[in-house]
């Protein structure tokens, strides 16, 4: 029996390494070592203890690791975070992205810093870090990132909802994706957001549901509020939310669009209309 267990273990290890080898391409001038350990939602905390919960919120599936060695002092560590959907990979990437980073075209988007290069593409969020005694130059990091991006062969496109946000007044790199419990409500399963400045700063959000789901979410939200906290003007609902302040909402087709923290009602309604118009244009 022990013999069969050993054989099975070898076979499973071999299959994991084979899968990982397909994720990490051989690169001329660099020696590749694939880590046989694959992290799952059950043990991700072992490697990123403090941040594991955030990654799990974005439907993390598995983490593969590898090291590229160019010389005894020049090593590059690669971390491939695999998520269930492209939206979740985008979400975790934007959760860690800062607007003052140096952004590059890599995968869908990436950025560099001293000894690091992070980017996302399809269902993957990739971190590339110089790990030796000598910092690896940015050009080499870009070369490695490009090879990995090509090897992963993901669909290189932004989530469609990011294209619905009006550009006018949008704060640079403020777009994001909240994977669950938006505004603290479980039935608001997820939302794309962006921050704007127009007569004050506010957040514009877009929620996309299956057929009839957006309308159902709106009804459930409005149903939680007292009647004197709700005002309706045509297809716009204005809700005085005790936890989130004044919320403006409108539902069209499968989309729920809203504004929060707006100091100017005219601006809030204008941006909801602009967003709805962009959604309608894409649907034609």
C-alpha cells in the first residue's frame, strides 16, 4: 500500500510541475526553478499572512511560484496569483495599485518600481520581484514579464464596465472593483467604482447583474429604507442611507448606476445620465 501512495505522490507532484512549467517559460540567459508548492485558499495565509483575506475576497484560486536566476547575485522571483474571473484579477490589482507608480503597457496594465514589476492579464495578477543581492534592472524585469504574459496567453482587455465611466473629471487611476458587499450590503454582490472631482469629490459606481437582477437589487435596497428617506424623480431614486449618506441610483437593463458622497445634486444626476448613455451606446 505504501508503494502505491509513493507512486501516486510522484505522479501528482509531476503533474503539478508540468502545469507550472507551462505557466513559466524558459528564458535565454536565465535558469528557471519552479517551486513545487502550489498555494490554495486553504493555505495562502502561510505565504502572505496579512494580505490573504483580501485575496480570498477576490475569488483567489491558486498561487504558483518560480525563480529565474541570471547569476548567483541576480535572481527574480515570480508570483502568479490566479483568480476565478478577469474582474477579480483586475480588482486585486487595483486594490494594491497607487496612482504615483510608473505605469507600463504589460498584459492589460502594469507598473514598475525599484526592483519590482506588477501587472495583470486575464485571470492572473503577476508580481515580479528582484530577489538577489544585486537589483535586476527594469529592462530585464520587463523582458521576463513579457515572456510570462505571452505564455499565459490571456485575453488582454479591460472589464467592459470600466469603459462606461465618463472621462471628464475622473481622478487618475481611481477606478476599482469591489468584489462583494458593496456599501456593506450582501445583495450588492459587486461594483465597479471610480472617483471624480466636479464641484467636490464623489464616487460613481456601476453594478452589472443577470437578467432582472439589477432591478431586484434596487428594489431590495429601497425596501430597506423608511419611506421618508426615499425620493423618486422619474427613473432616479434618491436615498438617505444612514450608513452611506445620500445615494443617487438609477436602473437600466442589467445595470444599476449610482453616485455616493456627492455634494452637488445636479452633478450627481448628470454623471448618472452620462454613464447610462455610454452603457446604451455600447448596447447598440
